[in-house]
């Protein structure tokens, strides 16, 4: 599943390719993905200039004067920018043809993704999202404040999109490892000092992942739905029964909130 670092990488890759380009044609190769794709896009966006591209959580926001195209890649989505004459591939469901002879295509085999539109840039899917982990709004003290009286475990807490967006399962495991925090601890029981460390660890882990993604995809043409580019840098995720590089303890695996959790019992306390 594409995670925040991957979406950020896609955003950065797309920026030089589509900004200030005029859309000449919008093609809906099917009516719906997770939800119906607004039919009016083929008229609304034709001859419109793409002004900016932003990311909010895992949503890509492509801005036009008439409104914002909101794209989510779901479980298996990817975006390519190709020559307009390139034959359409299977599962390429949505296409923006541009005046410079290229075409931005959204491929989504499992169709959990979304293509939506908003005139003023707001959308109910965006309204409930928590703060961006790499922005100043995710400051030291934020997690501490939000977690008071919370009984849920720390891992579920930092993965809650209403608190902070983009901390997927892998990044939650890695951040808790880096901060030496046991994923089973109750969110409400963790000190301010430890939360401040965790906040910086989350920022570091996500920044590293974006950096790796950004260098791997330097010839940005295609991004697949596999977060594999980050797997070389994992310290704990997927490391069941391996030695912890920090304390030589053994990495443990267990199922927590229906998700795989990896941690070192010895140094994550
Ligand atoms: Zn350890």
C-alpha cells in the first residue's frame, strides 16, 4: 500500500511534469473506483491549467482555477506520466492528457483508490485528518497533549489518522523502536519527555523514507504500490527472531490491533 513517503515522492516527481500544463482532454476509462468518478471532470477540467500539486495525508491535491482534483491511490494505485501515444495499459482507469503531448495516467488494479473533485479545495475526507507529521503543527508536546487519559496502546494512537496522518504500520514500528518505546504501553501513560523523543523519531523515519524514495525514483516515470524501496533501511519491521542491532536482544512479533507488530522486548520499555 502506498504510504505517506511514497505519496510525497509522487508529488515531488509529478510537480515538474504537470505544473503549468494545460489539460487538453480528460478520459474516464471507467465510471468508478472506490467511489464514482465525477463525470463532469471531462468538461470541467478541459483547457484548464494545473497550478499546483499538494499532498494532505495520502491524498494528492491537483489544483486548477476551477477547483481541486483529489486523488487517492488506495491499496494498489500508481501514477505515470507517459507520451500521449503510449498504448493504454490494463487497469489504467483515469487519464489527463496535457498540451505538451504527455498523459498522466492513474492505474489501480484493486480499485480502492479515488478520483474526486472539490470546487473550494475542502472535502469531508480531508476535514477529519490530523496534523501533518513533517510540519510545525506536529510539535513536541502535541502527542502528549492529545494522549492524556487515552487507554489505547501507543502504536494504535500514533497510527490514528485523526491525531497525525501518515504513520503507517511499518513507520509506527520503526519509530517506536527508534524511540525505545514498547508498543504495548498505554498512550496515556507515556511521559512528555518520551513523547518528544518519539515525535522527533517519527519525523526522522518519514524523512529518511522520503529521501530513499526520492533518490530511487529520480527518473520519475512510474511509481508502483510497493513500499519496498524503504525495506533496506528497516531496523525492526519484518525482523522476527533476528538480533536487535542495538542491544542484541531478539526481535519479537505479535499481532496488535490486527496488524503485525515487531519490537525488541529488551530495549523497548
Ligand atoms: Zn534491543
